[in-house]
C-alpha cells in the first residue's frame, strides 16, 4: 500500500493505440469505482474531472483523490480557477463518501486543507495521506484518518526524531500503512538530510537516516532513499543509494526489522537470469507478511557489455532469488514483456506459495497489462483494450496501480468508446 502526491489528468486520451487484430477481452471480475463526470458525494454538486492514484485494501475498498469541478479563484484583478482535490472512500458494498479535502477545516486549528495527496488504505478502512495546509505549500503534513478522528502524524517544521533538525518535506517519495496503524514514510530534514521514519501509538521514530553506516556487510553509508513498503509484522522495505568505499554509489533494496537492517539485493550482485548478469538499478520494492521481497531491476550484462537491459521483476524468498519476468521470456509459456515494469507487489497464494503482481507492457500486442506470477507461471489479468464495466475499452491504464494481499487491484484508466465517460477508477481481483 503505497501513496505519493503525484497527479494524473484523466482527460488525455491515446489515439491509434489499438490497431492489433486481436479482439478486446472482457474482464467480468472488474467493477467501477468512480467515473469522470459523475457527481462527487458530499461536494455540493461538483463532478469528478480527474483522479489521482487509488489505494485498495483486502476487502476491495478503494480510497482515492478526486479532482472536482474547477472553482473561480481570482488573484486580485486577474481571473483564475482552482481544481479542488478531495479524498474519497468507496467500500465494496456501500456508497462512496467524502473524507476530507480542499478548504475543509483542520480539527482544532484555525486553518484548512489546500491540497491532499494520494492515500494509502488499510483493511480497517483507515487512511494515511499527506497534505498541504493553509495558503502556502510549505506547511506539509501526514495524517491518519480513522473512523472517529483525524490524527496528525508529522508536520514540516517539527523536529525530525534522531536528527537534531526539523522536517522539511514529508512522504513525497514514499508512504505506507498497515493494520496496526503503523505508518512508514520518507522525509527530509535540515539542509540535506533524508530518512525513513515510522509513526506508531503517537510516536515518530527514525528507521534509517542519511549518513548512517550500512549494517549488512557492505562497507559504506546510506546516501538517499526512495520507495517504502510495510508488512503486518512491522518489517519495512526500502530502496537506498549507498556510498561504498570501493565501488562508489550503488543502489540496494533493504529490509528493516526493528533496529536490524539487512540487504535483500544490492547493485553488482549476481542476478538469477537465464543469460547471466548482475543487478544494476533496483527500485519499486514490496514486502509481504512472510518477508518475501519483490522489486524491479535493470540487469547489467557485466564487463565488456555495458548494456543495462533487459529489466526484470524479481522476488527474494527464503529459497533465494527468482526472476519473475523480464524483456526476454523466463519460461517458454510466458508473454513477452517490454521491460517497463511498475507497481510490483509481493503476495502469498492461499496455499502459502510466493506470488507477485505487477504492471508491464505486453510486447506481443503493444498493450499495457496487469500480470500475476504464481506457481512458476506468468498470466495476464487486465490489459488496455479490454472492455470496461462502464462500457467502452481501457485506452490507458496508469503505471501506478494498487494491489492488496488478497489479490484485489485498483487502477485509474482512460476509456474510449463509452457514451457515459472518458475515464474512471476500477477495481478487479486476481485468483490466488
């Protein structure tokens, strides 16, 4: 469950994207969450004009930021418009409701929300999100919305624990939430500091900070961080650049269990790939409740061949590292994927085996698709060109999808050929 403050404009449509002779496929297990042009609940008749990236939980509930009908916002004598951004929660079996958003009051303060970022959702329906407060952009905060209250977690200008400095930015490069109300987030502090922090039971603690020695057999120190994942046991996975004594800066995926930090994979290590090679550029980490770690990597072919292709999706379990997918087929039955991999999620099947879901391009037909890897097989779930539950076809599926441990996945997509909408948020379910 991850969130960023990124936004997407859902009115941009692809043209000429589907010239393949293969017919669109229907995905009956996919349902509509919200559509462009639909009235937004609790918003005085405003309609959805755009969407952020959604977050889905284990029951199929979806939290997302909706962009609403622009409102007139003059700057002195200069006319202008503002697109309000509002956080919504759509349960699988009940009406969608507005949570909080633009110009809503901050509890116990004489201030208001000016913007809200993409949320992360846990199985209790609780939502963590970052927001801008007041008329400027310097007051950034992270909140946890529960059934009964809006809990402040961190705020720019407040002390960053373990650093002697104050927070400068919060959650821009990573935010995660589990079912124990633990929130993991990336933050910067002082003039050049950066770290991973957690919030739990009213307390913010540092997990790892810039300049800290790497405690996993690699001689060096942490330089920067990007990407945060969190499981139900409290393990935190993150991507970090480390400065080594002998090899300069390299990138690795690390797992923190309390104060213990170990490397899952580091640039330069041998990668389990059919033609050999080493890990080269690691990102998009994920960890499941069993401690399996999945990530995207660009594989270096080694000395004499500086190419950093193909990219691949890998999973590391107690049995070692496995190549899930790559530019070249890992298994004869696999679809050919292009190497543009996103939103990797480490899962477990109902019978306890490792599984991975992710999004990539299918090179056979040139369409972006959602894939599931399980039982040493790679299967395609939903792709651009499939029929949507709102009519028409998916013409663009965003690269940042949300995947729950039960196999639910939520995504924003443009729609072509529908008489009712041009875009929407949808949720489907893979069989694990």
